C-alpha cells in the first residue's frame, strides 16, 4: 500500500518570504536515499516556464542529462523568476514530474518546496506505466505529508504560505513491472513559486545503463490542466 499519512504541522524555523526563494525547511528524504538500487534527482534552478514551448526542466544533479527525470509546467502565465524558480505570475501552475527506469520501480518519493498560494493537494495524481504498456493511476485522496507550512502576508490582504510537501508511495503491491512514474499537481491559483523539487526512486534491481526518456505521460498535460 502507498502511505496515506497526512501531517499539517508548522515547524518552528523562520524562512524568507520572498517569492524568489523557498527551499526546504523540512524535506521528507527517504532513509534509503543513496543506497544501491536507487536513483535521486533534484531541481534547484529552472529554465523552462512553459512545457509546451520550451520543453522540460532537466535535473540539476545530472552533469550529463540522461532524460531519466523530467519536470514540466503546463500552466499558462508562468515565468522564470530572478531566483530561477517557476513563478505562476498570471495563472496557476500545472506541474508534471516524471521519472523513468529500466528496472521495476518499487518505491518513489516526490518533494516540492513552494512559496505563495498553495498546491491543490486533493487534486494531485500519480500515474505509472509498466514495461508491457499497462498503465494505472492513483487519484485524488492519496496521502501526502505537509512537512512544513508557514503562513505569511505577501501583500495587502493577501496571505501566502511557505510549504514543503511530499508524496511517498510503496508500489511493490502492484502486480506490474513499473518503469515510469509521474506526479501531476495544480496550484489553487496564480502567485505561487516552485523553488525546489526532488524525486527518489528505489528499484527491484540495479537498472541497466541507458535512458528511457519515453515522454510517455506528455499526453496527460491537457487532461490535467485546471479548468
């Protein structure tokens, strides 16, 4: 089963209230990060605000990008801020984060740090594709951890949040050889900045060299855009 715990507690640390920087105060880093049969990808600086026109954001920790992890924004009206964040200036964000493997994915953990208006937590969705083309989805109501949340005022009568949120899934109960996973979420409205993202994968065996980068979930972009 995937984890369904939900925590909505604020940590006692202070963070900057600039929409340019959020970063992690509390990250849900899995205990198995860095072990054999795992992969880790992170985004700290973004270059593409429009996934349709500019393509994906590649992880910053891949010196020779393999395409094994990709992050898109398909929401309208976003820009890259001065802090290299994806900022939903004139519209809600629609974030798609994908990861690929050449071995069965048994566990996956997604982390995001945002600042401003909030993610639509109940509308987030996990999609997976198996080696034989079988697909599945885990729909709204899935568990998430709001590891850190602090409310602040960023304009007259405008309240915002510094949020560190994670989604963790144990996929080993699914009787399929899962090779691709994607987490899709929208923000509630505009004025939200995505500062940092990470993905951790654990596999049933060490994946063979080479990239998949099938872009198998790109078709979901239109269907998951906020109406």
